[in-house]
């Protein structure tokens, strides 16, 4: 199996369903965002604290392939990995698997950049360090 | 200027903002969905009626590039075009421009397929006809 | 007919529907919030600017009676009035009517207080003045 | 401490925050809905299955008092109780407490009715039985 940096389990909530009885397409982006922020927390980085310090991680691109629809009462796991690309971008590979049968429901690649004062910046030292430390501990 | 099949104006609502004061990334997909459904209506096709007749237009892929963030009190227009790709796919090219300065905020390509009974089907005759009729009236 | 301070027309969007094909209950609160903020704008008050100046209008209580459900493709109007209650509270009476048949769909009373630094404060002078000015111009 | 029929723990997700850095007011209704549906499940009743059988539990009234705001990174528990009122109504008493300090953040009373074919109906036998059985097992 593919290896990931982080996984988080979640349940579909009925208010996330649309009139087709399926999770609305926009809701998957909410799932992925929550998974990314929890991944960052695991690295010791807090999205809300960074924002208060004037640094925002901003989504630049999202490419989502919807394989199969999540439905009411489904449980699922979001598995995510993070990798740096060039000087300013971080890419998150994020896949959603249904529980317990491990069917792949969605694959996504989300590109983020760090911004400060309205401009892209090199990733803050704390982010690069946190990632390095994490990689080392998983070699 | 690029030509589109349909445009719809909308206002950012404060509940759509996140803690950064920006429209949350998932909300753009809601804007695009609403624009697609209104485009279909203009063609004489109703998303909810199709669903009641057992045919669902389902998003297969979404590729979104976030150029600049929409903020509180912003107005914007979603411009969309539809094109068939192969036998079963419809692609929507969808761009969001801020008003009144016409700054490009987001570009998206959303691929949809028609499904019935859990399987992809060729687009219903009414859809193909509606599109043909629309194209003819705009030649 | 009852008289209101402000009205705003809106359309149901398909992503707001739940699996019953009805607008989800939580979405009505989004409609009411948007209507309140637009009412404030009409009075010359901007929710986002007030926030940046350290003053937040915060909902203390919401009492909502769901009369009839809004459905896909419905249009509706939110009609709102504002009144002060005691020293620190503003009450919004907010009703939602379906268009064009003017059926009453929801009645709500939303109590708000102004907060600054985590504490309730007397309404800012600009708010009281804006309201007074508005009342005078409508006598 | 007050006794409840059911409790469920949840975490605030960053996309639920608004520009004030607080959970948006409408989101609490989503939390309460999810808690009610999970309570029903515990009683052996499934919201989506009931809908497919033509019976919908519909919110008639929601009275919410916002005591203190939930913020980013907060955890909380929703505690709910259900009681019948008259022939056709079920009332849910629902309170939200922050974790781990058990501060009361919101108190709510949500009145629901069962509907079938657009009309209120007496609660289905299965619901009454499920509730009776639950009460008996907790005496």
C-alpha cells in the first residue's frame, strides 16, 4: 500500500449530503482542509497561530478526482502526504478511502503557498524544520 | 475577451469567509456548482427534475486554480462554458472575475458525467438537443 | 402587511438542499445572517469594518419557527426589522417569504449584543446614531 | 450534573470558523443535527432509512442560546435528551460543553415533528417503541 504521512478518520454527517443523497462535491474540500490542518498540527504547526503571526498557508491549486461518492452513514479515512516543490510550494497528496472496505473514493493534489502581507514567501523556517524533523524520525 | 455561454453575478456573504477574512476554498466549488446548474436551466434542463427522473449529472474531476482571494463585501461574476468531450463527458470551463474591476480570481475546469442506476450513461437526448439548439441560436 | 426595515431577495441554491430535497435547517441561519449584515450596510454600518475596529456584533439568542420548507429552485425574500432592547441588546425580527406567492416560510427573532475585548458593551455611538437617523428618515 | 440520553464528542474544524475566528452561528445547528441523528441511531432508528420509507423527521422550532463562542482548535461534546410532547412532537434538549473544562457554550431546544406526504403524522410505531425500550433499559 501507498505510504502516507498522516491519516484521520471521519464520519459523513447528514447535513453534508445533497439532494442526490451523496456528499456534496464542495464538502470533500472541507474534509481535505481539515486533514491538512491536522497534519500540520502533528508536525507541531498550528494554522490559527500562524495566521495570528501574519503568515497564512494559502491554497493555490486543487485537483480532485471523484472516484466514487460517499453516502449517508459512511465512514472514511483521509490519508495525506506533504512534499516541498521548488522554493515556495508545498504539495499535499490526499486520498479518501471508505471504511471499512478501503475503497478509494477520491484522490486529490492540493498545492499551497505561504503568504505574508499579500505576497508569497519562502516557507517559514519553523515549517521547514518541522518537516525535516518529521522526515528524520520516520526514516 | 474570452467568450462564455453563461454568466451569473453573486455577492460574497460573510458566513462564507474563514478566519483569514477570505472566502473559504470549498465555497468556490459551491459558486461553480450554482453557476453550472443555472447554465443548465438556461438550456432548459433542470438538475432537480433530472434527478427525479433517475438521471444525475455527477462531477468526475475538478481542477481549480486560485489566482486571488475573494474577500468580504466583494461582488463577482462566474462565467461558464460547456463542451462535450468524447461520448460521456461534459466539461465546464468556469472562471470567476471580481466586480467591478474584472480581476480574474479563479479558473476552473469541471468534468461531469451523467449517471443512471450507479453507472455512467451517454448524455440524455434532451441534453444533447438542448446544447445543439443553444449553439445554433448563438452562431 | 407587517412593515419591515429591510428586505433582500435570494434564490435557493442546490448545494443548500439536503437529502430530503429541502433547504437544510442550518442554512436558514445563513440567510438570516446575510440579511442582517445587509441591513446594517443600509444603515451605513459594515460588519467587517466594525470587526477590524475591535467591535463585534454577536448573536446571543436565535428563535426560529420553521413554517414550511424551502425547496430547490425556490426564490424567497428575507424581511428584517431591528429594535433596541434595554441597554445592550438589539433584536432582529426576521421573516422569510417564498416568491412569488408570499407564503410565510420561517419566522425568526435573533438577539445580538455588541462585544469588545470579550465583553458586552453598550452599542457604539455610530450604531445608535445610524439607527436614529434611519428612523427619522422613515417617519 | 444534568442527565442526558446521549453524548457525542466533536472537534471544531477550521472551515467552520468565520472572520471573527469563532464558529459561525449556523454551524451549531449542524452540530446539533448530527447529534440528534446519532441519538436516533443509538435508539435503532436511521434518519436516511426513514426518509427512504417516506417518513421524515422535520425541525419545527429551534431555540438556541449562545453562551460562549467555540473557537479554532476547541473540542466539545454535544449532550442531548429526547422527550415526547403531545401527540406529534418530539423535543430535543441539546447542550454543548467545551472540553476539557466542561464550560457550557450553548443550550438549545429543538422541536421536531414527523411528516409523511407533506403532513404531520403521529410518530411511527417503531420510534415510540424504540424510545420506550431505551427508557426501560435505563431505569
